């Protein structure tokens, strides 16, 4: 089955073959060879060629490979798409999506590239970055524009640039817009990934960003360095204490006489909505093998 539930996706500049191969043996749930902002204009063509040449080997690793291509205003999108059409590439990523028309344009480019490459129509998913003020006015409409969208991302750096402020580590700067996109992602059933944390030596800003993102309903986060992966993978699993408590509540609930719609668990009322929360935590823990 095509995986769409990622705790971590590791970015690798597309023109860095050494880093691409290291990424394959990392703990990342998926890797994202990048042709967009981590590659300078003069290196765009070589990054595209490099990724194209390495695709067989990259997908053979079994790790999901999600190339990020250049956004529509660059004029490079369709050439980039042609370079990454591959039976083993079942999702590509595109930044700076502004409106439904942008998603439909990428959808149409993919449909035509799939036809040319003999891939089934709809084979390739789109992981859009919602990172401009325009896209975040109505994120639900973008997420519903194409059935290719199963996963999306919030980009804090482009968002700060578009809003005209410098990205800071103050949670309040983007909490409001992150809550808005989290709501849209949940309502449309799309898996939501958070921007990478740009501090890769000191892991404390990363820990804070994870805590905040998870609290808002984000499901995973991009990494820009393998050293960030362990923290991200653990951070997007329910903590063992939370899982243990959810299991205890479930045991108490299952022991309660039938017909009792609410029970007392250690002085706290437990009823159906809390049971739903517990079941979700237990399901997540099982998916990611948390004891
Ligand atoms: C990522 O693409 C960002 O803009 O933060
Ligand atoms: Mg961006």
C-alpha cells in the first residue's frame, strides 16, 4: 500500500549525490530530493539530471522517495515532472501553491506526463506546500482540488517571507495560521507535515517546534539533517505515558457495566469522546510500535 503517514521526511539537495545515498539508510520515514529552494538557479539543471539518474537506485531502497520540483512561477515545473516520472515515485512535492488553479495546473501536467510514460492516470500524488498568504486564505479548497493530495505541508520560511516578517522562534508568530491549516487538513482528511526546523546543531528549538505542532494537530515534520530524525520520529508518536494512560482508561471503560455512558476514572469523568481520543492514541502507538 502507498504510505501516506509520515512522521519524518528528510530533505536532501538534489545535486548532492553523497547526501542522497546517506539519506536512504537514515531513519527517515521518507526522503525528499529537492530541486527547489535548497538548489541555486545555476544548479537546477544538474540537480534534475542527478535525481533522474539516481531514481532507480533510490526507489529500490524501499523508502518512499518524494522529489520536490520547482514551483509554477519558475517555468521549470513541467520539465522537472518529466524527470521524476517513475513507477516507484508515487508522490511529488510542489511549493508555493497559491490557489486551486495552481493545483489543477500541476494535476494536468502530471496527467500528461503519466500518459507519456505509460503510468496509470493518477499514479503520482501531489504533496503541496501551503506557505503563501493566498494559499492560506482557503486551505481546504486547495486540499480538495485534486484527489492526488493525501499529504500536505506548511512552510514557515516562505510564509514569513510572503508576510514580510523575519521567521522567529516565537510560537505566536505562526500559531494562528498553523491552527487554521491543521483544521483544514483534518476536515479534508489530509496528513499534515510541519516545516523543517532550521537549527540542526541545537535540538532544543526542534523539540519545542514538535511539541507545538503536535498540540495543534500536525502529524509529522520535515528534517534538514539526519541528526533531527530521532527527535522527530519520537516526537510524533504518542509518548509512552500517554499510551499507558489511554490503555488504563480503556480497561476501566471495558470493565464498566454495560449501559453506563460515563464512568469515573481517578476522579475524572470519561465518556465517549475521551474513549475516541484513547483509541486514536492506541492506534497511533501500534502503527509506530510504541510500547
Ligand atoms: C519550506 O519550504 C519553507 O518555506 O519553510
Ligand atoms: Mg518553502
